[in-house]
C-alpha cells in the first residue's frame, strides 16, 4: 500500500506479538534511553516516524523519486522557455525610448488595393471616396491587385478588364499618384502546384505579362511571389529582366519582401522544420533591394504576443532593412491594415500604432535622415477607421 496513507507496511507484527512494545508499536521506553516520557523516540531524533509507527509520508524513497521526476519535468518545460523569454524581453526593450523628431512621412508611402478596383465591381463614386481618403496623406503609390499570374507566368487580360478606367480615374482625381500593377502567384514547392521560377520560359512569360500591364497604362509593376526562399538566384535573374523592361518605359519596379533574419542564419534553422521560408538573410534582402525601385517589407504576421514585442520587432526589422537597402531604393515598412487573431497574427498585438512607433524607432536609431523611406498599408478592403486614424495621427501628422 502507498506509504502516504500513513499505515504500516504489510507484514508488520501486531503489537500484542511483540512483548517489548508499547501501544502504537514503538519499543518500550526502558529499552530506548533516548526516548521521551511518552515511551516513543523523540521526534527530533526520528524525523521519518509518524504517530502511527509508519515512516513519514515525505521521507520514503518513492516520494523522493516522485519529487525528482517533478523537478525534471519542470526543467524540461522551463529551460526551453528561457531563450524565448529573453528574446521577448529584448524586443520589449527595443520598443522603449522616443523616436527622433522628424521621423514622419516623406511622402513616399504606398497602399495595397484589392482586385475589385479592376474587375468591374468598383465605380466612379468609389474612386471619388478613395481620393478623399488619400488626400493629405503621404501615399504616393497604389499597388492594385491585377493578377494572379497563371502558373506558367502568363496573365489573361480578362482578369483586369477595368484597369485602364481605374488608372485614368485615379490620375483625374489624384494627380501625382502612381498606379502599379500588383502581380503575384504561389511558387511551386518540390512536388506541389505553382509557378516554377527556375524555368526560363516561365520567367520570360512573367516579363511579357509585365509588358502587357504597362501597355494598359500602369506606371509600374509590383511583384509578390511567395513563398520565396532566401538566396533564390532565379528570382534575382527575373528581377534583372524586369528592371530592364521597366526602365525602358520609365516605369517603377517594386517587390513585396519577406522579413529579415532577426538572428543570423535563422532562415536556415527555420527551413529544417518547415517548407515555408519565413525570413530572408540580410544579404539576400540587399541583393533584391539593389535590383528594384521600391522594396516593401511585409512586417506583419510575426506571431508576436504583445504590442511591445511586436513594435520592438518592427524596430529591429527596420534597422536591418535600412542597413541593407541602398539610399537610391525606396524602403517601405508594411503596416497591418487588417484584423486577425491566430498564431501567426495576434490582432491585439500587431497594431498600426505599434508598427509605426517601431518603424520610427528603427529609423531614428539607424538612419533618421533617410529620404527614401515610407510605410505601406495592407490592405484597403480590410482597413478600419482606427487603422486610418493611427496612420494619420502617428505617421502623417498633418
């Protein structure tokens, strides 16, 4: 029986069968000179004894073994948490301090727009309302979703029948605002469906699709191919070909970019456990940035649990991106203009205000006078009034 119940082990002789015993099963007082006046050994001399004559509940080898197992289990749980807690603390500390004066919009911000603007769902009144929303902000570029690309890199004209109307309407309502075609597709994994970037025919088709949208009147091409592995040489080759095309037409080339390794080689470690490349190396980010006119870092879906850690993470991403981006390229930090709550994106933590404060802190610490810097808002159809208010109050300040 379990000793913690306070009974003697099975097979202990009864008191009446042991003539030298006193009631309770203890040896007689006269046979134990150290005994107290009750006939039982002194409590301080026998810490393992209970009043019933059984070993104490907390002194047996079984109980000690259980305690060791509990300590081991706690260690197995807590030890891996120590680096995580240290990282979260570091991010929260990175969110402290005051941004430098003047770290506000440079008039180079961007807004991602949904497909409804070019497929026939939006009307003149919608463009008028959009223009009212954008006046007095720092937004210079609109990335309007014009794809997706087919997996072979082609783009059917039937998916953007109202593109020419939208470009003309924006130019009439908002002179000086550029409209870029937002093109993208899912990249094929080893055995999955998607765009195969290593195929030269596919890359050539993407370039023809870019030429096609520029012929429609767009003033640039914004490319978003995911998930993009860090160091992908085929992607760099494609960007070189696209840059030649856009430059020949005095158009812009921009890309949506993965986040940068917050720790060296983290993208390599991450790749051991998942097929989705969450991060790029800082070196690869710089290689991409040098090939485009604008690079928009998607600084959301970070899994950060608190506003302070998310803001600190954005501050760190901003610093890393500024270090890698040449001053001739526009660097835009993506803001989460939407609400979700899941493991990748906790809505209470990934707020517009935290992202803007983080971007301002990173800018202040790394290159506060960088002219070609801005934020990019993702995405129009999910944005709330609170999102727009935070953008205006914390970044535009007009």
